[in-house]
C-alpha cells in the first residue's frame, strides 16, 4: 500500500474543504472555451450575433471570449437543477468597447419546468434590470447573490447587447452556494404584485419546528427581531426578510416583496386610454369584444363602442381561449407604451367569455384622416376605400411596408400598409393592382404608423364607379348603341 505523507493528507483535507465551501457550478461553458463553430459557443441555447474572439485585451481569461454585436441581440442559457429556497451566486465579466448609450443588459427568469414563475402575471426578472456600466471599455465584474423562490427548479440567464454597441463576455459562473444545515423559510403565497390584501404565512421545508425571525425594514434579521407566530395580513406594499434559527445556526435569508396595488375601475376603453402608464392596475368593468388575436406575445385587439386597444400579454396571464367576436369582461392589468402604441398588459385571467358572436362595422375613414388623427383610430377596426398599392403585382411578405394611396378629398393621400401580423393567410399572395377597399387595424412601431389587414377577406376589390350621367354621356351612349345596331345588321363592312 502506498503511504500517504503528512503533507499530502493536509493538502487533501484543504482541497476537500475548498470544494465544499465553493458550492456547485451549474452554468455550462461559462468561460467560452468550447465552440460548436465560430459563431456558436457550446451549451448556449439562445445565440444571436455572437463571434468567437481571442487576443490580448479581448479575453478576460483563457483563450476565447464571446463578442456580441448589438441590435437588441441575446445570448442565453437555461440552468437546471435549481432548488427552491437555496442561494446562488452569479458572476460575469464584460467589456463594452463600442457604446451608443444603451450598451448591454442582463435578463433572467426563475422557471418551473420551462414556465416562467409568475406573480399574478408579473414575471420575476433579475438580477439586474438596469444597463451595465460602460466603464470606459475596461473588463468589469458583475456579481450578485440570489435566492431561488418557491417552486423554482430552473433559472434562465440571458445577456443582451443593444443598438450599435459591441460587448465582450467572458468567465461567467452560476454557483450554488454551500447550504446551511438549517432550511430557509418559505413564503406563501409567493412574493409578487397583488390587487388585494394577502395573508402571508412563513414555514420551513422540514418536519422539524424552528423559530422564524423576520424584518420589514430592509435589514437582515436575527433572533432579536420579530418572531413569526401566526399568518400576517399584508394590506400595503411590504418587503419581508426572514431566517430560520435552530438555537445555534441561522438559515440563509429569504426575501419576499409583496406589492399591493388596488385596481382603478374604468367602464370603457375610451376611459382606459386616458389613464397613466406605469404600475397602476386598471380593471375594465365593461365588456370588450375581441376583433383579432395572434400567437406573437399572445396579443389581442379588443374594442367596445367607445374605442379600441391592444392587449400585449407576453407573460401569458390570460389562459382562457377566446374566439373572434367573443365578449370579455373584467380585464385587469397595467398600461404601457411601445413604439408609440398604447398597450394593455394583463396581470390575470378574466375568465370565460361573457358573450359570443359580436361584430363591429368598421369605421370608414380616409388616409388623410388616418395620417392626421392616428390615436383616434389606434387598434380600432377601420375601412379605407379605393386604396391603390404602389407595389401591385408583387407578393406580400412578413413584416414589410407597402405604400398605399387613396383619393382623399381633391387630391391623393399616401400612407403605409404593413404586414404586422406574421403568417396571416395573405402572406405570399399577390398584391392587388386594382383599387381595393381594405379593412385594417391601425398600429405603430418606432418606424411609424401603419394599417394592417387581419385576413385576406379584409382586402376586396373596390367597385367600379358608374359612368356619370350628363348630356355628353347620353350622346356617347347613343352613338355606342347605334354602332352596336349597325354591327348586328352586318352593315359595318
């Protein structure tokens, strides 16, 4: 048997202690040393505008880094093996070498088996929702410690580069911290935004009875702070920090923030459209009718007798399936704006349709009226008569803009038709060359305002105008009739 020396034993003990205190690395290929090819680092699942980079100053450690070119592009990875209530430390190095003021940002989501964990529809985002410091183009470390919420078993981590910025990423890690033997408290319901007071309980994920201490002033608690003894009524916005204490050791700190926002009631969409954007929650007490929906961001266009609005439900808060023409009552959410388009962002499911088979006759407008009064028609079903496509004879493609004209008053007006709704049935169809009567939903992006038809049936040939009756018209008609008579009698030749 080989003899182990005194120094070898000490080294082995030291090595074992180091490994146990460092915790477990869960992020794969965080140092970007492995690549499937020159544009795809191994194990990273969302890869946009990435190039392999090497050379002095362009890597933080090792041989390679990931060079990220902007234009709102992402680099992401889903981390599995997350344990609810455990503590994790995220570390990353970045270097922004071309800055346009927006630069780079971190996005992350706790998940449960692939689904974002929602607090009444509000996605848990972190660790940082602000832009990363440019720091003069120097390698900069970002690190943060996070506690996995109840039910979390995955963590989606993503870095994003914006605009014309160029960012280098290197030496990422996501460690599970060495756990305390004392289990951390768990909150029920989970932290988040609620529209009514909540009764909050704190428990430990074990059969052993431990004392739980908590604070609400932002400080980390110990056994001199509030001792939890019974469910707590939370009627205003409150942030708890809590630890479990077994008489000797403390657990890791669990933080739970509850935002209580009482909804403002509005009866109509027109009233809703006058409210402020931000965190305030509104409930539309009147019925709205669904006029269009698409899978992209779970978007829905709704309308009542007063106005219309776009529902942008990227978080999937609305789980009920609706059909076009269904009436929906009690939609709840916040207001936001993107690309000049007012958006109603729901925070919960309004439930079953309150009516079916509703229809709206689109309001007939001219392109002049659309161009000059967009907000009066935004998201509302409208119809423009006698529209001519400048690109008639071509084919409709996704996400493209097509110039259109109509006879608005004494002169022609010009505007833009956009295929905003992807993969609708007229995608690939021939663009009409003759004038058309088009039913559209007015929408906007940062590039401008647009008209978009929902289906091919929204685009129909305009009727041919009748020949005006006048003295000249009568004479011409008489001559044509006489010519026909002559031809029928065989006297033309």
